[in-house]
C-alpha cells in the first residue's frame, strides 16, 4: 500500500516532467536556435519544392518553432505561402512593413498565403510564439 507522501512525490515528479516537455519548445534563445535547427532532408526539400510550385511563388515552412527560410527575397506580385508542419498553431504577424500580411491561427497541416504588391522589407513573428522571427524583402 502506498503512503500519501509517496503518492504526492510521484505525482509531483510526473507533473514536473510533463511541464518541462511542454515548455521546452516555447522559449529558446538565438544561441539555442542554431543548435536545434533541423537539417534539410530530401523529403523536406521535395515537400518544400512542391509547396513552392503549388503556391505559384515562394514557400515558408513552419516547423520546430522556426520559419524556414527565415529570410526571403521576392519580386513584387509574388505569392508567399506559409505552411504549418508543426503540431501547434502558429500565426504570421507583421512587425514592420508597407502592408500587413497578418494571418489568423494557422492550424497544423494548413497554410496561409499573401501576395506582396508593395516593395519593402517585411519583418514578422509568430503572434503566439514571439521568439519565432522571419523577414520577406520585396523588390521591384
């Protein structure tokens, strides 16, 4: 028979473990990002290439709490599509730029597209996970 103290200790240990896993992806620094950025596999490259062709422009993959590529340069009139390949909702929220390509939550497996009609530098984040940053530079 378990004693109440032992049950509390086991429960507290389990709770601490669950919380540490749940919070591990939400607060990384730029130093951590370099160590946790996944390498590109052939399957990822094929998926990104297919998504780019389907979007009629450039594709940004959202995976492992990262926008990939983190910076992109496109011409005016280009459609950029962000595809969420994570297990969590993400958004595109413009911090700075001549227009606001802001999205509602992008659910896992779903996409958001925006056609850039004005030249300039667009800096954006995930409005849910503010440590996720990206940039789109739009040229003539």
